[in-house]
C-alpha cells in the first residue's frame, strides 16, 4: 500500500509538471492491456483467438521466434507468383489452384491439399468445402489441383496407378511446401469420392508426409472382410493389410465422411475400409461424440493415441438436381448451387454439420507429433 501511494504521489507531481505518467501506469498495474504498447500507441491487431497478429486479409501470422521477419518466399519451378491471394499454376501437368493467405509470406503456415472427384475440378471442390476461405482464417495455404480429363467430359478425374497422378500430387505438395516454407507438422490431405480414394492411397504410400487426412465418400477396393462387402467400386485403395506397402508406415489421425445412402460408393465400401483401419491399428476404444437421427459422429482410439473419427450421415443430394441419383454421395453443409450443371453435390439442407469446417477443425487439432 505504501508503494502504491508513493507511485500515485509521483504521478500527481509529474502531471503538474505536464509529464504523462504512462510508464508508471504500467508499473502500478492499473491497465495491463497497455503493457508493452507505450502511451499513445495502438496495440497490434491480434488474431481471432487473441494470439498472433492478423493481416489485412484476416489471416493470422504464424508463430515466429525470430527477432526480425524472414525474407519473403522465392518463386521456384511451377510456383511463379508468391504474392498473397489466389493463383493458378501448371504443376506436373495439372492446373493447380493455390490460395496464399497474407500471413503465409512468413514461414510456418500449415498446408492443406484438397482433391476433387469425378467430373470435378480444384475450384469446384473448393466450392463445396470452402477450405480456401477457412484456410485464410486459420493460417493454412490451400492447394486444389485439377486432375486428368474425365473421359467424355466435362470435368476431370484421377487415374489410378500405374498412372503417375498420385505421385504427381505428392510432387505438387512438396513444391508448395518448399516455396512457402510451410510447417511439416501441419501438412494435411483431404479428398472426395475418387479424390478420397487418392487420399487413402497416399496415406498408404506416404504416411510420413501427412499430419492427418480426411477422406470422404471413398472406401475399400472390391472384396469382403470384417463383415462388410464392397461390390462394384473397382478402384485401388489402401488394404490396411500386411502385404508389401499394404498399410501406412505410421499411424495417422483420420476423419472420414460416410453417406448411409451413398450410391456411387455404397456404405458397405466405406464401412469395410473403416473396419480395416480399426483392425490394423487396434482402435478398440469407441465412443459417440455427438449426433442425431440424421448423423452419428463416432471416435475410435488406441493406446498410442491414434484417432479415427467418422461422420456417418443420412443426408442426400437434391433429388431433382443433376446429381439426384447420387443420394448420400454429397458434402454436408455445402452452399454450392444444387442445380449447377457440373459437380453439384451439396447435401440438401438442413444439415447439422458442415464438412469443410469439420475437416479444418480436425486438422488444427491434429498436428504431427
């Protein structure tokens, strides 16, 4: 108390002399929000969590221990423009959309790659996930490549091995990560439909590259195991068995979207690969996170802390739209026009969750250990 009265007395004397006692306010603790900012200055704008400062586009600067900012990124290879914003490059022969938040001119941002399904494009994939906009809010560069031409058109697809599409996607990821100096602990992958099958295959072959993955409406190859049959979806996937290259080299957190009435990739196919993951990694601890009559959000874990989460839903495409036949093969929460002529696969609302938001929330929660 004596110290406080002495400080106040000195402050009063300084005020009479016309000197602002800002430093004494800091010492006396009268307003901790001004600590480190000095009198008459504006505190730095912070991110939505009150942490790192935000940039002009709302993206949050990654944590950086350096006393001075790092130099800006340097163009290299197919990445010819490193300025913030949305760009389209030609990488490994694929048209590749890259969204660069202003914050990601500094090293340490995360990286999300999103892969479309048949008849889609990188832009149409993002129209259903909204990951570019979400990436700006959460400090992620988002890469959305467009695959090989879909036979007969319109749109595009991904060719299974021995075609080089899978490995070309990996090369694109590595190039973007190199140029923008992204954090390897925050490198994530998601894909829908055939892009989801690519996600499973890349998890099988390149598990050490990814912190977590989010396949959607994509399952196992044809066959029967663990009480589930996948019949009619003749696409290579990850078998999660002991064959050479048959399962990921390390356990990687997964969040997985399944449609109960999915027609192109039936529930038997998505359930079969779910059970293959559970068996391969010993995910014996199951819990229900949330849900209602139209969806169930479940979680499986093991003693290593590895997690598999699933969103199994009953939502369907707009029945009178061009993809009405696909039924449960859709994006919950997508705001894309359900009557668009190409890749119009939003689930008809109302939906209790939004897939793109669940994906980025899972990615943020699961950096590489």
